[in-house]
């Protein structure tokens, strides 16, 4: 009897000992928090993709994308989604803090994640794609939504423009596929794309757009513990209750890329590059302007390749600079200069589309660049006018009126020294070696001179 009674105790003890390593391993795992704050572009995509690639299932139990974004570029969004779908570690998109939003690209990323969560006072949606230079996915404002609705006539609710229909239909198919993968509301997802619909956190939970509403990261881990989700195409049960929360902020590389990819910084670097090369071109051998200009221009071109820009606007900016430089060297009584400033300002306004949140050029930068360019133009014009008023110090004109010394003279001809140079010379009056002479003119390589004494007489 004693052996029979002891058997369950021993079995329980053995099971407890076997469970200890499992619990210890679970406790050792971490929940990594990645911050996505602002427009989603190449720097954010690089930051998230590198963190997802570095996460190992043995050490990381969950990756939380803490998100507050107005949208972003299509290419960057798809890079992040591809990394999420391939990650062996479950990913939770958490729209936070209170007042945050997951608009446009953020909606797609939330649908691609194993867990979609929101803080109480947040919103999600407005996922209609907008065609720009870099094909970003950005929310439409009310005016753009009205324009889109006006287009949807006679085509079963589809946009009238063929290119727009292709982009919207592609986005619908993409987000419906993500919804099917994680069992979320595909019909509302389509509405968010076609009609730019948005939802509050409570409405999104009721419509099964998200999985949970959480107050903070710890609350999120408690509420999703034990859920079964799809990770890398396979079902997985989440064990998040005992995870340590570790924030992984963007590193210096991400910060540097974000700085370079800022439209305002890229625009200023482009101007520094262009003006630096112009100064080097007109002052050969200065080195510093050319070196700084070349580096700035190369960095600017790298940044502009990542950003959604209007190339006609960029061409107008460069054309405006060319007109201002031409004004400084030709002197067209201000016509070229005024036209150059106008082209510069219009091009700067067109270069970065204003409807792209996070990728628009600040008005202060445009105004400052225009004023700076105009001031540089005035400085160049003033320098040119002063140069024209100065007496000529080179060439034939510089010789007229100059004084020299006769070195040798015979029969109306001889040699004179003028400004350290020996010239052949002629004179109507006889001269003696060593006498001072004044230059009257020049016939080829022969100077016409007269005695300095007779000139004073």
C-alpha cells in the first residue's frame, strides 16, 4: 500500500523536475520592443528587418512593434512585412501610446503580424495607396478622398483612372491575403483600402480587425498569453506571461540614415553640392568647395533615390540655379536672376509632394534656401560690378600709359623694360639708354613710346 501511495508522489516530483528547465527557459526569454515612430521609410525598414533577423527563438519569445505612424513608402512597408512573415519569432504590432495611429502602411503591417493590438485611445485604417514618385502608401486627406469618390462613377465603385485602379486592386489583394493568413476581417481591410476607412480601438476589436486592447506592454503580454497564432506558416502557442521586456531603440546607423533621408536635409545637401561645384568651377584650385560639394551631392543623390520626389521639380530647382549663375556672369539686368529665383522656388515646392506626411519639404527650408540663393546672386553681381570698375592690370590695355626704361636705342628703335619685361619699341623722338619712357600704344609685339620728360612738358 505504501508503495502504491508513494508512486503518485514520485511521479509528480519527477514531472515537476522535468518542468523546471522548461519554466527556467521560458523565464529566460525576452520580449523585444521596437519603436516605430513617424513615417515608415528605408531607415525604419532597415532597423526593423535587422532586429527581426537577429532575433532567435531560443532567446526571444515575442517581438513587439510599438507603432505610431501616418504611413510610409510601399517598398519599405513590404520589406518589413516580408521580414515579419519569415520570422521564426512571433511578432505583435501594438499601436501605442494613447493618441497614436497606424495609418496606411501601419494597417498593412498590423494585418501581417501574428498579434494586432491597440492602446485604448488610438486608431487604425486609411490604407488607400497614393501614387507618388516612390509609390508610397499614404493616407488620403478629405479633399483627396472626395476626389477619389468623384472618380468612382459608372465603373461599379472602381476609380475611373486605370493606373489608380491597378494600384488600388493590387493593394486590396495584398491586404486580403494578409487578413486570411491571420484570420482577421478581410472585408473591412478592403474598405480601408478603397474608401480610406478608419476605426477606433474599441471598434477595431469589435470588428475583429485587432486581437486585443492593452494599456501597456506588460498588459499586452498578459492578455495574449496562451493564444495560438501563425508563425512562419505554422501554428504556435504563445507563452508570454513571464517574458522580460527589453526595448531596442534605433542605433546610430538608423539615426544617420533617418537624418540623411530627411527631405529637408537632402534638399540642403543638394544645394551645398551644386553651389560647391559651381564655386570650384569658377575658382579652379580652391579644392575645399569642390570637395565639400562633391561629397554633399553624392550623399544627397543617395537620399533622393530613397525618397518619393518629383523629378520635374528637381529639374526646375537646378534650372533656377543655372539661371542665377548665368545672371551673375552675363548681367542681363536682373531678368535671368528673377526667373532663376522663381524657377527655384516653384521647383522646390514641386520636388517633394506635400501630401506625403513625413516626406514633405518644410516651407521654412524653401524660403530660407530661396533667400540664401538670392543673396548669393546679389553678392556675385556686386563682385562682378566691382571687378568691371577696377583698372585693367593685364593685357595690352594694362600697358597703355605705363612707364618704363630704355635699355638700348638707335635710329628711332630700341628695347625698353616695362613691368619687368623687355619689349621692342619705336619712338618719333630720339631717346637715350636709361631714359624714362611712357607707353603710347602697341603694334603687335612692338610698343610705341615717348620720352617721359617730353610727355610731362
